[in-house]
């Protein structure tokens, strides 16, 4: 039997309290090298560790964002994308899921280090504003941040949705609103071990548009009318999850553009 859902306001108050308390304890040392004096721009990391993060630089596929080695000039579409059509226009990630950043994401998600949300969200926001911003996300107030949802059962296991936490920090940094418009109705396990076909099958009909109130018709789909949706998650691997989210938004809302933003590219 399912446990009754925790009211979202209480969950978010509890998570904010945990973040504040943990921040007081951890703020003085770098989460990667444990040196004293974490930096002001990314509170959990010292300046050296920020500089050593594996930044994703061109040449990258203009659709899936995969990074390539070699002499490639100008925009290109990689061979992985040539034989498939994603429901989103393009995917952007400021970093590769390697070395220190992979450790940080792991601490954040699986060791429940919620206090890292502030730092990781700021790193995510670098794709939208600042010197490393991607020109395709140039400041435009039509963009809204839509976090990839967790299934309620997974949310109870993890206690927070990493995508919503990242989007909330990125919203403070960029001024773009967060619309928590999706819900996940299929509990999926072990996506990584599945073939591409089974992964897509597993995600078929996994998402729905959330209703803002039980009696509201159309729910949050109306809030996305005419908006540009930026789906947010921590890591982009095959794109199957982002594609499934983009598909339901395309079918059920009036959003006019859909793109994907993750902290890292797997
Ligand atoms: Zn450090
Ligand atoms: Zn590609």
C-alpha cells in the first residue's frame, strides 16, 4: 500500500531547513579537496576545484550535445542523432559527467547531500547566464524551467527531487520561473542496463501533465501556453527520459519551444 503523500509545502520547508543546517556545517571546506576556504561563486568548492571541473566545449552535436574530438568547424549533427528524432530541439550541458563533478552529483543524489544543491544549481545556471552561457539560451523571459519529475516512490526513497532542487537554485540565478508541470506515473528501475528499445518502451506513457488543483481542467498545461520549456535534470545520458518528457509537453501543452538543460553530459 502506498504511504500518503507529504504535502509539497512541508516537504519543501523541511528540505530548506536541512540545506540551511548542512550549509552552516559544511560551508567552510571544499566538498572535493577538503581544503579550507570554499569560494564565493560556488559555495561548496574552492576556486581551484571550480577551475578543474570538466567543462564541455565545442565541438558538440547541435542536437544531443555530445562532445567530439577533432577538427570540426561550425554546427553539426552527430551520427547518433542522424537516425532519430528527439521531441526537444537541442540539449545543453555546461559540463561532462567526469571526475570531480561526477563525485559531486553522486554525493548530492545518492548520499543525500542536499546542501550541494546551491552549488550545483549555480553551475547549471552558467549555461543560461554569465560568460559561459550558451547563445541559444540567451536571456529571454519566455523560457521556463520544468524539472524532470521522480516517481512518488522514488521521491520517498531519495527524499528530494534533484532536478527540482537544481531548477530552484538556477531560477534564483537566472530569474527564469520554475513550473513543476510534470508527474511521473511509471516506476522505472535500472534504465542503464536496458537496450535502447527497452528503455524507450519503459518510458512510454511514463509522464503526465500535473494538475495544479484536483478540480482544475487542463492543469499546468495552461501555464506553459506560448512558453519556451527548458527541461531540467542532473545528467543527460541517452536522452530517452528528456525525449519522453518533451513528447508529453508537445502533445498536451501550448509550449512553443522545448529544449533540455542538464548539469552534465554522461
Ligand atoms: Zn577544492
Ligand atoms: Zn547528437
